[in-house]
């Protein structure tokens, strides 16, 4: 089993930046992909970005050029650097860890609010 703890959310003005962190514990050697998803009120949870253990990254189109995902395997941590934030980025952001077998675990979520 893998446990995930997110941090770094908060309130920021449009155009500002935030950095989210997600620390994994438990059976961490089973983790292949780590990623960030978000869910806005009344909307489905959607992929923001994910990164494989070897460093292959994928971004959803709406965050390309603004968000950067990175991973420190030694610290069992995945980061999401969010720049040029927009009001439409407001959501609860969840960390997800997917094993090589295809099983996955979610963090508890961290709120990101972009508002003036």
C-alpha cells in the first residue's frame, strides 16, 4: 500500500505561482507513474500532468507552458510548479501514484484558489 500526502495549496492572485508537493510512503518501489489531477466544483476529476519513474512527462493542453511536473525518486516526492495561474485553475488538486501492476492510490487533496 502507498500513502500520499500533498501540500502547497493556497490562495493566489491571477498570474501568481504555487508549488505543490506530494510525498509517498509505504511500498514506494512499486510506484511507476506519479501525477497530479484536479477537480473543480461541479466538474469531473481531470489529469493535469504525470511523470513516470524514468522521467517521461505528460501535460493536459490547458497547462502546457505554465505548469512543470518533476520528481525526486530519492525523496519519493513529486512536485507541480504552477506559474501564470488563472482563475480557471481553481480546484482541489490530488496526487496519484500508480504501480507497475496498474493499481493506484490517491492523496487527500489540496485546495488551490486563484482569485483577486
